[in-house]
């Protein structure tokens, strides 16, 4: 996780499950569209082969930043729903 993602994690604080259930369920539906999933896989494959251009590296980094953000907010969403179910 990079520096920006660590800052986001502190701001969002996924350990505190405080999202309303409707928002938490919505957040869990967020994902990359199929075309972006394919592009990410293509860039990741090129990275494994060490043949990324500088522009492709920037693009891959952008995907990784968005993925980190999704992982953090989805973690908070899961925690929120778990807390809600535990309290019920």
C-alpha cells in the first residue's frame, strides 16, 4: 500500500463500521467495469514481463490507487454491515 492509500485508510478508518446499511450495501457493489478489468490485467501482465512503457506504468498506478480506495471503503462497508447484524 502506498503513502496515499495509507492516508486514505486513516481518513476512512475501515475498522469503524459506521456506514448506514444502504450505503454499505451499495459500496459493496462497486467494481471495475469489464473493460477496465481487462485493461488492468493486460497492464499487470506487462508489468510482470517488465515491458511497461512509462505511460502504462502511470496508468497501472492509477488502477492500483483506485483499487486500494475500493478495498478500504469496502472493508468499512463490510464492517458496518457486520456491526449492524451483531447489534440486531
